[in-house]
C-alpha cells in the first residue's frame, strides 16, 4: 500500500500478504513469518517510478483492482498479465516465482551477500536462501576458482611452482 512506501528513504515496507478466503474474496493478512515483515531498500529508478505512479494514484493500493480502486489487484490478474507479456515477446513460459529465483541468483552473482539477500527475500536463515533460491553460474564458478587460485599463490608463493609444472607434464623434481 502507499502507506508502506517511504519516498524519502527510498524503501518499501513489506508487512502483509494477500490470500483468498472461502468464497473468493481477497483479504490482506500477516506475512508467513516474522522475517517476512521487512523493509526493502529500492533502487533509485524504482523509487522514481513509484513516485510518478503515486502522483497519479487515487487508491490506497500501489497496484489496485482497475474496476475497484479501493481493492488490491488480484494476484491471478498479475499472473495472467505476465503470461500475456511472455507470449507476446516470444519468451519461455515461466512462473512468477521463477523471477524470484532469477533475482536471487543474479544478486549473489553480483556480490550481494547471502545474509542481506535473505533479509530482502524475507527468510530467517541465509542457508535457506542459498539452498532454495540460488543456482551457481559459470561466471560464479570461474570467479571462485580465480579467488582460490590467487589465495593459493599468495599463500604458497614460489612453492606453487612445482605443482603448476607437474600439471604441465613436468615432474616436481625437475622444477
């Protein structure tokens, strides 16, 4: 909701979820866990887009039902819209949750630490975030190999030479 958007601080408070009651009515409720209630610092470009949207808004909801502005947008409508965009763009069929997986993987690959990412995603443990929402990429593995290789060279110095030469067909004794 707009009351959860902190324009000056550039953040959004996540403090509720939407669920469907028996009979189909959407109701706002608490997050699944205490870690689900959180504040997310937004990129400046997103803050600006939300500022512009807020100026034109006449609803308490950031994303409202177009026919009933006093009500939130139905998550099913957002899902159908995603499917429509993907089809029109000729992109593979994905779920909304796949966007979360992709975000987590790219955030880690870009250098966001696991604890911070867990907080953004609303997880109580960074290990859950790492186990569930991330996938290693070739770039991540190469960067890890470079870090380990640099550490070994720094630590072992010239003593690395026999091992390096042994791998190229020479024996450690001939080095």
